[in-house]
């Protein structure tokens, strides 16, 4: 290309459109690195469909959780602003001692979920209360100047009059941001607003002629105390012309307000506390809607579920991170399991089975669960399953139907068992249904000591408690369309009727005994004698009462349902199609160890680069390795203080071993300068990563910072 010019300049060359790389479809990346590309596009589409359904379900749950909180918060804001709305001149009289209406929003320690809550809250406030909603974070407001600038700039963005927005931004640059300027801006804006004139963005929040200004402090604990105090004191002096309402986002406790603000400042606030739903209850509901249901075919194994729950309980209490982990599990399942193409609703899966290739049929035959199933069949059926693809597809359809029925019965009986165990003292099988679910996924729950203890406590329940739990189980099972569970619901109904008849019989016995005993003379001796006889009978166990016999029937009935329907998923053929079991892969992604990964990359670059030239024996340094890898492996051989001269010479020795062939192309002096520059860059990169640092003890030395090989 010609770049001739009279004077020096900068020349721009537009890229050739023909040479641009064409975009690769996402499904190609989805199958990248796999030798077999069976149904990769269909698997990716199925993953997207299931994830969109799960995502919409979680968003709907989030709206339901926030609805009550937001409704009560909106009522408080509307009530607080009603005095100013009736008569703006009497605003100071309506607020006692110039108190600023303040809502303390207790959201919990799951800080990563707060942004989503505040976005939803901002949208709800703009639709129902006021268009002027400002959200601030402590990191953006180190002092009062930046605080007011952020408030002013966001109020400009909230302005409903879009045409004058650019003009007011120019005014903002010229005006010094202060409460006086904010008050004058608010008065000018509210005077220009015409409630009868339809605007470009017309919502229910614009029905007020003088809407309030809502200021949300997302992380109230992180704000500087002096900034908060100054802003509250100044704002309280301008309430008659600038109707401000504060919302404090609090992660810990409302006591933090009084710790940050002295009494003279906190007395200027009219505080009302609002508590959000517990994140543990939120997790229980998410599990109930996404995993403990047949609506979504995808399921998690016990180890995978334990990893996600442990990260939630011991790290961040974040529902959003839990859902992201669930999404990662779903993606990894469809990426690594070729038969995940059948992980969809049952009618769709039956249709896909008819179009399975020969390779996919072999994948089914190689499944461990299917091989165990084949071994239990007759010899003729074994031959047909292993040789005939047509017969295999028919049997696969039947097995998927059985798997669907298994999950339906499994979750219903799991809920019934939870109704019994959640009311027992000390909760031997866990208080939450997720704990019981993990136990049932891991092994036969009836073989555990906790289950035996729960069954023993179940045989000691009172009649009223037993009838209440049985009624709940009946309500759970009566919705089932399965014949087996339908008969179980009828059996529970019969047991409830027997308990009621037992009450009627007891009342008749009591009345007859009272009539017969009314003619006899009772004294203390006869009463003590009868009580001792009853105690002896109960101790020896010679005769059980009708209630005890009936309670024993209930315990045996529940035990039979558990043994029949709560089998671990590993016992079901083709469970690998819908269950994600790669717990180690998920653990590597979610519980990342950057220091170990960094050591592996620098000590063994072949692990990531997959270059055959980088293969070397343990303790050897390949001369063709990247410069930083050579410098890193050399520094591992040094003590606490590293001599830069010795380190540089060792580096040059390793590097020149690979460049002997090209020694004639450049002079020895130039080659040494190039190697020296490469060494300096490698040391600088190691210093940036935190492996070495300069030391004042010796000018030509650096200090080593890491030990133990990682």
C-alpha cells in the first residue's frame, strides 16, 4: 500500500471484508474437543430450551418473593409523601421535627443477590411512586461533593422530559452541586410538569404533580459516617422544598444505623424496618420448583447437589450463584453426555429414540445401568437387546416411561416422609427437605441409623399429631394419577377413619364406665391399685391398646412406601440420561484454586498448551518453553534471596540451548541483549504475579515470596 505524502502523517487502512473470519455457530463451540459429534446441535437446542424454562421459573419465583416486600414498601412511601402532596407548604408541619422518611431494608448477607433486588425495586418505584429514583453505592461517594454529583447526574437521567435532558446536562456542568441547586432544580421541574399532558413515558408514578425523590443507599454499612451525617443534616433543612425519602440497604442488622449515626442525626430520620425473606427459605423453594419435580427432566446426583448446597451455606448464601451453578451443571451434562439428547419431555424423547444412530444405540448398550438391567433379563431377551437396534429402541422407550413413573412416585413419597420426619424431636433425617433428599439420593435410606431412630420416634407420636400428618400426606397423594399411589391414598383415608372411630368408641366406654362406677365407692387404695396394674401391663407389653396397634400399622405402612419408592437413582436403568454426576468437574469450575492453576501452568506448560515440544521429564527445563516458565522453574531452585546475575546466567544457558541453530543469523552481542531483555520481562511478570519482590538488603537480589512448589 502506498503511503507517500508531503508531510508526516497517520495512515488508516480499512480491513478487507473478504478476509474477515466467518462467525462460528455456537453449537460448534458446544461440541468442540469431542471426537464424536452425535446430535450436537440438537443437544445444544435442548439445553437452551430447558434453561430458558428454568430461568423463567426462577424469575417468577423472585417476583413472588419480592411482591409482599415491595407492596409494603410502596405503601410506606406513598403514606410518607401524602402530606407534601396535599399541601407542599405544610410539608414541614406534617413531618415531626423535620424527620426524613426512611425505610431500613434488611436484605441479609447474600450481598451478590442485592443488585437484582434493587433493580426490581427501582422499577417498581418508578412505576408506582415516582420517576425520581436514585441508587448510590459507597465506592462512588467518598465525600460530600461526589455524593451530590451522583445524585444530580442520576436525577437528570430520571427526568421524564427527554427533550430538555441535554440542556440540563449542560447546566449541570456550570452549576455547583449543592442542596440549594437540587431544590431549585426540583421546583423548576415540578412547575413545568403538566399532569394532564400525555408524555413520552407515561406511568402511574407520574400522576403526582410533585413526586418525591427516593434515594437508595445500596450498601449503607460501607458509607463514610461523615458523608451520611452531613447529607442527612443538610437534607432535613430542605424538606419543605425537596421531598426526600431514604431507603437504606442493610446486610447485617438495623443496629448499624445507630452505630454509624449519633442520636442527634438519627433523630432526624423517621425509620421503619422492612425484612426480606430468608435466603434459606428461598433456596428451599427453588429446589422444590426446579429439582423436586417432574416438570424438568434434568436432575442432579447427590455429590453434585451437595457441592452446590455447601457453597451456598458456607460461602455466600447467594441464590443467584446457586442458579448459575445449576446452569453450569446443565450445560456440562449436555456437553459431555451424548445420550443427553433424550433428556427432554417424554413424548419428545420417544420421538427422538426412533431416529437414534447406530453409534447412539451402542452408547446406550455401554451404559452401566443398562448393562446391569440386561444381566437380569432372560437369555433370549439379552441377545435381542445386544443385537437388534429396533428391539433396543422399543425397550428404551419403555425404560424412559418407567423412569418418569419412578420420579413421580419418588417425589410424592419423599414429601410424605418429610411431613413425618420434620416434626420429630432432634430431626434425625434433617429439618429441611433438601437434607432428606440428599440422604435418599446417596443410599437406601432405610439402612441408615437415622431412619431407624426416626421410625422409632414415629411409633411414639400422639394421636392428634399422627392424624394431622396423615391428613397432609393424604392431600399430597390424592393428586397422583398413578394406581399404586392412588391405592395408598385410599389406605391413608381408611386409617384416618379408624382413628376417628377409635375416638367414638373411647367416648362410649368412658360414659359406660362412669355410669357403672357411679354406683361403686372409690377410695385411694383402689385407685392406686388400678394405676399400678395399668403400669405393669404397659411395662410387660402383654397387651397393646387399640391406638397403639393402629399407630404401629401407620409406621409399617410408611416404612413399606419408603422401601418401595425411595430407591436410589442408580438402581434405575438409563438414569445417566437425566442425572449429572460429574461432581469433580463442577468442583473444579466453582471452587477454583488460582494459585495451584498458576503453578501448574508455569511448571508444566504442556498441561495447557498441549505442545509436544514442551514435554519433559520431571526436574528438567525444556529450552523451548515460554520465558516466564523457564524463569519460574529456575527460581524454584533458589533460596530466600535470589541473585539476579546468577539467575540471568542460568536463564541464558537454558535459552541458548534452543537457539544454537540460529546463532549465525545475529551477532553474539545482539543475541545477549535480546536474551537479557527477555529475562527482564520474565522477572517483571513474576513480580506482577507475586512470586518475587525487590529487597533493600541487597541491590542485585530479589526476595522469593512463595514456597512449597505452589
